[in-house]
C-alpha cells in the first residue's frame, strides 16, 4: 500500500537526514487484510525512526503531544489507532512543542 | 455545550470514552478537527479560534485605532496564527474604513519582530541563514498590511558604543550554572530585545503569541520555582509593567489547536532555530503533555485556576489615552484614573520584571540604607528567584556578571536608588500564594491555594509544592 508520510514540528529530526516527507510502501501485518494505523506506527518505528523513538512513540500509540492527521483530518475522528488506511492516504505527524511558540 | 444533532450515534471505545461523531458539531459538514470536545469542520474550527482571538482583543480593548502594534513572531505555530489573525482583523478594519463616511479614526498599524537567537545555538551557519530567510518570506508573503519587519540579533541588547554584544552575552550566559536559570535568563533577554525594537521604532504595543498551553506551563513551572507571588503578573491578557505594554490575545487557545490550524490552512512555520530545553521548564511541559492524555482540557483548567489569583494593578491598561475610544461596557477593564490603582507603584526585579513581594521589598529597603558596595544594591534589586537560579553565587563573580548585563537593565538601579522611597504609607500587602498541584486517583487536577510567607527559591524542604504523577 502506497502512502505519503509527513513529519513536522521537530519530529523530522528523528529521521535520517531530517527528511520531512516520505513516500512509502507498507504491507499489512501477516494475517490482516488492511494496514491499520497501529501497524503503520510500528512500521515507522522500525523503518524510519533512527534515534530516540520515545520522542515519537509511547507504547502502541504516539507520544502525547504528537498530532496525527489522516488526509487532513484529526485521527481521533477517524478511529485513532484502529483507523484503516487506504491507498494513497497522506498521514501527517506533528509535534506540538511547548515553550515559546 | 449541546450537540447539533449528529447523524450517527456516538460510539464508545474500549476505555469507555465517547468517540466523536464525524459530523461537524456546528454545521454538519465533515469534521476534521477536535475542539472543546466537539468535532468541527475546517471552517468552523477556524472560526472557533478566530472568535477566541477577536474576543480577547475586543473585550480587553487591546488595540486602539491609533496603535502601532509589534507582533513578536518566533516562527512557531502560535505566533504564526497570531500574525494571520491580526493581519485579517486589520484588513477588515481597512475595508470598513474605506467604506465609512467619516474616516476620522485611523486603522492600527502592524510591524513584525523576530529575535534572532541563533548565536546561542550550535547549528551550521548556512542552515541558520536559510531558516531566517524562510522567516522573512513568511512575513513578506502576507499581502500588504505589515509595515515593517525587524530582525534583531539577541546580542544587540548587550552592545555598547565600544563593544560588540556577542562576547558579553556569551560570557554572561556561561556564568549561569543552572540550566533552567539560563533558559529563563534568555527569555528575559528576549523580552528586552522586543522592548528595544518597539521603543526604537515607535510601536505602542507588543503582541505575543503566548497560548494557553504555554501559560499553563508557566503556571506550574513558576510554582515549582517558588515564584508564586509574581505568577499572576505573567498570565493575564494585558501586561503594562514594561515600557511598551504587552498583550496576549491567544491566551485561550491551545497549542495543539494552533498547530492543527497551521496545518489545515497551510500556514507556514519555521522552527529550525528552536533550541532543546533541559531543565524544569521542559519537565513541566512533559508533565502537562501526559495530563492531556487523560483529559485534553487540562491546560484550560490550569489557566482557569491560576486566574483566581489576584492580578496586579499593571495587568490593566490605564484609562489615559483611551477616553475617546472606550465604550462604557469596557470601563471596568481599566484602572480607575482617580484611584491610587493607576499609579504604578510596584518594584520590579531588574532581570525578570517580577513584582517584589513584601520580604523582597524589606530586603531592598534595608540594603539601601547600609549598602557598602554597588553590588549589594544590584542583587537586592533582583528577586529571590533570579538570585537563586541566575546570579552567580560568589561575590567576585556576581560583580563581574552585573558588569556584563545590558545597561538598559542596570542603569535603572542607579536612577531608582537616587530617588524616592518605595513604601507608601497605605501600601497594600499582597498575601503570597503557594500552590500545591495534586493529581488525585480520579484524574482530577486540583490546585490548592495556601497562604504562606514567601520564603525561598526552588523546591526546598519546607516548600509546599508537590506534583503527583
């Protein structure tokens, strides 16, 4: 499944060469038909995050303070971790930093 | 807050939380954002935030038609939204002005300031330059309406006629041993830089993008640092203790909402120059992030609770200069011209601007009478918190430290000490509040006020601050 992933607000620093945009091809986890957000998160952790994974993930989900959008829609409105992704979906991860904004 | 009749019933997830309807709670279109517990479409979400901004501006009479506003732009999402919204308000004001029969009243002007702190960060020069070019292009991308952009290197506040500021700034920062102290010191310098830009270019107000999340962080971190007395001064809509008054119109918006708006509206931000935070401030920010997990409105709760502390007299505009523009419903928001409230009587810390508590005032009075050296006077003009976390402890060092500080700060000591007495006969003694933040098992965050004599700085054994995780 081809997806476009974007990282912002500082999260890009955890990736190789701080690249913000990634076009990826993700396979469903064995046994499942579709790619769920949960599966995508662990795929990102294994394949894209190069350092300090705790800044991005906490347990199965994203660390508090990380905003997730699926096709420009807050993932809470799409089912959160159980959201089912579709071909060509755009998923955006942004860290909402505290401090002087 | 009622539902506007969602078309499908709400489901609960495994944790028993209501999951949100996918229809906008206001207009029924497809929801993309969550705000105030409601799913909203892009337009309603935007209107929700703009509404808060506009309400803050109008109900606190933040902007007069004759004002020249300086917007402090950091490159981040909150100040980006502030820039967008104030620009929009101005465009609408211009339209009305164009259309009106009488054009007697002008429309306020906007300038933008960016404080360049890149001297303190160790990133490659060319990348820093690119980031600053980005910042410039973001501002110039707005249609005409911003009259000027000011980019001031932080070290400029240290420059003297003979010397470059860079060396002095770095030396002063190196003398601060405490990570949190260093961060707070830089924050004070940032404000000084903004004041300098505003004063030098004729601006009458400074607009900050400080949002509810940042204020909630400040409430908790100030409490932890023993700054409970001065805390109310920093968390209001209006702060007039500075040469150029400061306004906070985004005070009711959350960082998460502002970040989302930038994403939805493709408002470009530039955060490359943000430095990593190591001390108490970032610890508190992480704590608040964790609270949000259970309840997204925690930050509002913290700010609302802090609002119960009495603000200072300088947290209101004086009515001077507002007579002509002031609707009667707004008069209570202003200091009464005929009462003592309007005369500014607070003594402020040299470095951070915190109003002095009773004990700090007494210490200052006492020092003035028996001070042998200038250095004693300088340290007595700083609050206990700055003395603890910023000023070097040994006497040899701290004299040198003060010699490095911006003259805009230290010259005040010489003028003040030469003149009037600080204590007026009818001085009102403000009780000092320490706040204990307690998270109980039910997940309710309660802030409990305790009146206590202001004693000392960070987390000493007898300070009544506990935070339970």
